């Protein structure tokens, strides 16, 4: 299918061939007929992409600080590689989509095949959108009118925050598309509306709806508002403009009445004058996109609605209200359409987007196309080849770590699967992968594929690993192997019942680091004590890693690395676990926890997993004590030995063992041999993670059965 994407690195806008998405649980698959180009938002993205690195840095000072912190812990080269990889990510454009439902996902009852719908889908021939971001279109509204649904909801949400009443005077600053829609909705609400813009054509259009137009080039807007309001001032101001100046917020304050309300929808300078706000007791609020539910994973991705009696207007109900206003002819959008362009001619819009005077540009699509979930980018004959790889997942680990580590491994890349198809296709082009797909089952069914690399979110790991084994493939899964005992048992059953003797490898890469290999070679086989400290850093609570059903939490999802590493050093299995965490309710705080491990051979392990440490301190530190000797691994860049004959120090660039693990993995798949990590150790590590969580809740040691 065709989809419009943009490169943050170059700013180039491209019509790309992408595999069509599959319908997912809680979502609908839509064949697009029209989409609206949000010239304001998309112009900013294109201009940002075209700016140089220094300009990008100036616009994102918080990101610059993150880069500098990362340089201190990881080094300059790995940090720069991560930055350039991030800038190379393709960005799907568009969020105002109209089309017809062609497939309905599990758990969706409010839509059926054939329904005409509006959504926040991208500029693409096919889009898969969660049900709470999709609404049915009334019969009285055509597709071109319905394309204004989502962008209209942005203006409507600003109005809801303002809470205007009949007869109030409201100033709309900036009569771009959102400003014009906002002004119309305010008129429909019975307000006296003053529209401010420097474009006389937009002012003239707004005047035809009853808006009082004003061009700031012609005079003083503050005096005009005072005159129209009989010296009282504006009851409310909605700012939909985009400008870097602080003058707009200052003018908004000056034109407001005492205890007036100011709502910001656009992007402006925000160096506020305290005096201007203090003297009038003004209220200022920033409006968030389409309304309540925006950026809430439970609402948007899992389809959990807010109860209507308590949250009357969610983003979806705002969509419906906009469509209702169009159907009742209270909101006139046909006058706003400047052009309707076939998607193949997208450059007519994006070619000079920075200087375009259009109000609303629409893209139209050829509905004769069928959704193809796999595309061939590089025709390659893999028949008879060994070490042929299929990758499931195209996220940060795949892009930043795995594919760079697999370079020169001798593997053949046949597939990469991703949910949207965009990131997978970009990586396929960069690394010469033959096919990009949104259907990972294609990989499992293909006899050419020997090795499946699974790098999805954690809740898919166990299922896909079991499926890969059952399909006769070697499986590599980025940690963790499973999120609970039931998932783990499914993997064990698949492994024990396979007929092809395929291996399972988990991404416990640290045991393959030169630092870990060196320590292992010198500590011997006697019982040891190990203290591993991970200065993990803070991750906000709304990130998916914390969701026990998706990420499993940070102990299962991340601390498992250190259980495996200590197991490797001891040469033994964990027999019991105890975990304690910081805080009044430690069971709720696995971000800051200490895990104690007892091993069958008498070794002891301690894992300090902390998220409240300084970023300036080493991220990972491992201390190994044995027979009056001590080895210290500092962030996998420096290992120091005390008391060892013939060894005192090893220094390298940051090397956590990824490259060596993948080299050995491809070699074993090609030539045969024992698994890189014994399967019973993988199971023991998983059980130890589950036992740590159980221990924290039960407040006691838990034995591994």
C-alpha cells in the first residue's frame, strides 16, 4: 500500500510502499477514501526535519541534556550512533482519516464491515485504528466533510475548557484551519467572536459566518476588544496561532477582562508577565489535543471508555459532536477546502508546504487496491541456504542493537515483521532484508527460515517463542522469556514436544561480554559471592514496561539479565529467592529493590536494582568475591582484578556482549551444536524472577521448584 512518511533526518516527505496492517484486537481495519493534511502541524514537522542538527538541538534542550548524560555513561560513539538512528526513524504523517471498515478486530462490537468511519489514522491506503479513536459518519455528511472530524475536535476541546456561555465575547487568535473551525463552533454556541489574523482572505471568510475580523497590522487589537466589549474586555481568548513570540500571550492577557480565561491550542512563546495575570486573576490552560482519553493507553489502545456520567466529553465523543455539527449545518467545512489531490500527487501539497496559503488540503485514494501484508524489497533466492533469519519486531532493540550487532554475521535476512509496516520497511531497506511484512505467521510458515528473532513487547514473547519452536525454527527472544508461570509452561511444553531439536536463546547478552568471559575464566569453580548493582534510571509510570500484563514490570523485564549473569558466574542454579523493596508499600515499588539469591552450590548473589540513582554514576557494576580475590566489572567498559595472578585490568569500549552472542547464535544455527544457554538455565532464571515478585508480596524466602 501507499503511505506518506517523513524523515526527521532530512525532512524529506515520501510516498512509500508499505505492507498493509493487519486488523488487531480492539481495532478496525479501514480502507481510506480521504485524509486531510493538517498544514500547521505537518508544516512544523517538515520544517523541523529539514533543519540542521544544531537547529534541532536548540529546539529540544531537554533532549540535548539526555544525550550528554548518555555520553557520560555509554561513551561518545555509542551515544552518537543512537542519536543518528533515532533521527533516521520514519515518521508517518496525518491524523485526519476517512474510509470504510473492511475488517473488525476481536472485542469490537460497535462497527461492522462496510461502515463509513472517521478516525485519527495516517495518510495511508489502509489504517488499523483502535475503536475509541473511530466514529461512524452520519449519512448527511460526505467523506470530504468528515475529514474535518479530528481536527475539528481539537478546536472543540479548547472550547470545552473555556466553557463559554451565551452572549460572551471570545477572541480567537490565529485563523488557520483550527482557528476557523473554533470560531464557527463558538458562533454556533451563541458567542460574540472576534477573529485575529494577518491573512485578509481568512478574515473575509470568517466574517461571512458572523465573526468580527481584525488584522493586527491595521491597529491595536487590545483597544478593539475594549471598544466592542464596552471597556469590559474579552470573557475568553483561544489561541490557535503558531509563533515563537511572547507578544501573543501578553496581548491575550491585556485584552482579557478581570478573571478572564485564556486557552492555548497552538504553539507560542510562553514567557508570561506575572503582573498581567496577577492583576486580573486570569486563568490560563493548555488544551490537550482531541480531549479526555488522549495519550491514555487504557482508553486509546485497550478500549476502556470513561463513564459518560462522569466524563461527558471524551475524544471520541468530541469526534461525534463535530460530525453532528456538520450534519446539522452548524459547522460549514466545504468553504475551507482549497484542493483535493490524488495521493500520488502529494508533492503538490508537501512540495512547498512552508509557503502554502491553502486552508484545507485533502488527499483522495484509489479504493480498488487490496491490502497486501507482505512486500518484496529485494528479490533473493534463499533455497538451500543456512542461517536464514526472520525478525519479528522492529522497535528500538532491533534498530539500535540487534541489527548493528548482526552485521557481518553471515546470516541471510528474509523477513522483518512489524505491526504498522513502517518501521520494518525502513529497516529492511537499510539492512538489505528481502521482505517486509505485518503478518509474522508468514515467517513461521516459510521453510527457508531457520532462525526467528523475536523482539516485540514482552507480552508476546512466550506465545511467539512457542509458535516458532512448533514451526520447527530456532528461536531467539529478547528477554524476558515469559511473564508468568503459565506462559513459561507453554514454552516448556513446545520445547519438550518438538521433533526437530531446535534451540531457544534468550537475549542474556552480558554473559558474552569480554568482561564476563574474562572473569569466568579466572574465578574457578568454587562457591562465590556476587553483588550486581543496576543504576537503572527512572521510567515514568505510564510507560508500557511497568504494565504487568504487557511489560511484566522491571524485575521480570530487566533484572532477569543479572540473575542470568550471576548464574553464569556461579555455574549453578538458583534454589531460593528473597526480595525487598523501598518505600512504605514496597510491593508497589519494584523499581527500587534488592534481590537475594541462594544457589545450589552454596554461592550467593545480591542484585541491587535501583531507579533513584544519579545518571552520572555507572549504570551497571558487578562485584565478584572468591578465595580472597575480587573482580569488579564497571559498566562493561573496565574490569579490575584484585588478588588474581596474571590479571589486573581489562579496558574496552562499551561491550555488553550483543555482537558476540549473535555471532555465536548464527554460527550454531548454521553448523549445529549445543544451545548457547542451556534451556534449564533459562527456565530457572524465569522462575527466579517470578519467585522474587512472590517473595516481595509474601515477605519471605521462596524456593524454586
